[in-house]
């Protein structure tokens, strides 16, 4: 699920409960410049959009366009999906047939580091024959030793799902390595 601020989640939840998914009125604590900032951010992320307001139906107005028209704000399908609500007209059934083997279903995408970055250099050093020590990685990247350890534990293990192995080698110290790609 998409990461939302508490304010964004409250706004989208309230809109989801309205028939027209109208975002207005905003929470009472959100006024002035703060309201404008939150709305602009949510529009930029595609969670809400401005649509023409039907004043005759009593729709609340977000802003007047200057040509006699006014706009209101409504939650988009992406905004509803961000709070875990399936947009109308979509199905929760899997896209593949029930008798399709798991191997043929689409595998989740894995992150890959960009080329030429320090993270890519770290991975290359760890995949090289013989691996690399913390001191060698510090010299190559300019990072502090704690940053190297954090990158291995966070970016490589948790985010990229790589298995970093370590072993103590006489005369060299603790050496870290990754299996070859």
C-alpha cells in the first residue's frame, strides 16, 4: 500500500464514505496555506483531482476559476486504492486462471541498483572472488564503517533480498561476500 500521511489518510477515508467521493469539506483543523499544500501534494500524487463543481446541486467549492466556474475535489481510483479500497468496477479475482501453475504467474519485480553508484560498487566488490572487508569497502566508497554495515544489512539484505555471507580469514579479518550473479 502507498505511504500516506495521517492527514492524507483522513481526507481519503472521509471521501470514500461519500457517494460522489467528494473530498470537501476538509478536516476542520486544516485551513489556509496548510490545506492548499496538502491538496496540491495529493493532486500531484494522483490521489485526488479537481473537477467542475455543480453549485446547483450544492457541491462544495474548492476554488473559483475566474470565468464564472468553480471546481471541487474528488478522490481518484488511485487515492482510494492507497487506503485499501478497491475502486468500483474492478475485480479482486486473480488475472490468471485458477488452474495456472504458480511458475507461469508474473513474479514480483525485484529492485536492481543503478549502474555507477556506490551501492553498485559495493555489490561488485562483494561479488568479486575473495569478497571484501569493511576497510576495503570504506576505502573504495568513502563511507564510514557503520554506513557500510548499514548498507549491507538494509539495502542489500532487506531491500534487494541478497544473502551477504561473512567469514573470518587469517591475515585479512572478516570478509563479506555475495554469491556470483
